[in-house]
C-alpha cells in the first residue's frame, strides 16, 4: 500500500527533486564557466561586475576592472558597446609569459598595453574589433591593460612609460 501524501509533503518532494536536479545543472554550468580557452562557453552579455582598482599613468587616473580568473580573462571586454574614456580592463596572469590577445566578439577598437611586473609598458598593440588577429607581448609579462584605441597615444604614453597601482611591484 502506497502512503497517501498530503499537499505539503507533495510540495516538499517536488522541491527536493528539483533541488537535486538544480545542483547537477549548476555543476555542469560551473564546469562550462571554468573551461579553458577554446571552450564552448557562450557569452551573451558583457561582464560588468568584476573587482575594480585605480591605476595611474603620470597625472592620469585609470579606473580598471580586474580580470584575474581564467574565465574572466577569456571573456574580457566581449560584447561591450561602450567603454568610458578613463576606464579599461586589466588582465592579471599568474606568471610572466608571452601574452597574446585577439578581438573575437569584441565590438570596440582597443589598444592593449603589455605591462611588466613593475608597471612599465613593454609594448602597445592597436586591435580591430571582431578579428582573430593575434596581438602579442614583445617579452613575457603578467599584465595587459585594454583601453579605448588611441587613449595611450593621446596621453603621450608609449613603451617605457610607467604605470602605478596596487597590483604592480615597486622598483628599488
């Protein structure tokens, strides 16, 4: 004989079943989000809520979102329709190495500054929107700062210019 379920018990069983399936779906979703380059992560909206910090370049202040986790770096500024002039995205990697960037699903023309641990700009690369052209650092770096294309040039910043901020080690 099957027990007769009261409505409250029935709802509890449905919620319990739903929660077990949600946990499974969450695990799949998390696995997709943490997948590496070349993964099938579908990006439908720009990431807007990364941690922020302030950098300086001489008299100029730059408000940056910090992309540190692999999935944050992979998404970057994809699908952004605008970027305020004094804002950018700082990509932080675990160790200095040759860094290469492309502009897949990126709608804005950007300049990438490849930056040494002490905040020195190693080289700059102008990047066209929605291209797969590779733009690489000229030597191993841990940091890449993307800004609106032309921002560095307008401020007179080039290879050898110094940036400062809490993420960079200080020269002695």
